[in-house]
C-alpha cells in the first residue's frame, strides 16, 4: 500500500509547541523576530552554510533540550566542509561583557570541541547587523538564545524532519513582505522534500511580534497553495 502524504499546516508556541510539532515529524519553522530568526536570516543572506539554534546553559524549559548535541552536529558539519562555527549569544547588546556570553554557551562549545570543530568567534545576537561583526560565508552559525534557540533545540531533539527559521523583520537584502515570502517558500520547499507537514512555531507566546509573524508566514504558505490537492 502506498502511504499518502497528508499536507498539514499549524501554528504552535514555545519550546513545548516545538517539541510537539517535532514528534509529528513535521518541518518546524522557528519564528523569533527579536532576534534569533532575524540573525539567522541575515547570516544565510551572507552565505552561511547552515544556521542552528541552541538553548543557553542552565535555561529551564518544560521539554528536553541538548545544546551540546547541537554543538556537536555543527562541529561535525564544519569539519566535513573544512569550515568553522560562529556562535551568536545573549546578551544581545554590543559592548556588554563577552564573558557573560561565553558563560551561556559552555555546552555548545563542548559539543563543537568534541566534534573536532573550530569555534571562530562569539558574537551578540543582534539581528541583521551581525553581518558587520564577522564573515559568515561558508560557515556554520549557532544562535544560542532562551526563546528561539531553545525552541530550535527542542524541535531538533524531538525528531523534526528538519528545523528551519523564518522572520518578517527587514534584513540587509529584503524589506517589506519579502522576508515572510522567503520564509514561506523555504518551509514549502523543505516540506515537499521530506513529504511532511509544516509547523510554524512562535518562539515565545509572550511576544506579540513572534505570534503575529507566525500567523503572517502561515498565511503566506497558504497563499502559495501548499494545502491545495495535487
């Protein structure tokens, strides 16, 4: 019997929603407008090979996260492509103590080291301006943050077919509705590749920006006919 691909689209919230979506095997898109998914989009525009998210050390969430596993995966990919890893972390403001960021990413750093990867630089998670801080071309980025990073981490560890990011914020190359359209196209492309549904996850249910952005991107996915019968 041929197994039919049932296309689904839903919106969820927080790390618990990301984990639940992953259990279904969906493609999970993390939306954290300020700033994880906007940082991610800027890095991808600048030529990053891959963007991942991870929970900060000692961050408490109601589901399992494993930032060391994320670091290990990034490190292995860096070795494979003869590249290196960049980590964007909190606090996000420029000029604040770099040591505080480093204290938040010890598990990620351990994973990178265990994989034999190179940590190139630790930078603040500041959105589209990250491209002014380091060259992302052909490198791997991990964004460590308590909202988007933790949600990405949860989705990855609960078995999502793939975890991606999306934003509605202006980037260095895109403005207006273009970022949402790019996010929708990315989600559809991955869903078609894996023959899975799409879950758009607002990283924080306390963030109106994330909630509205998740709904807007979902509408763009609908507008592109994702749920229409073939």
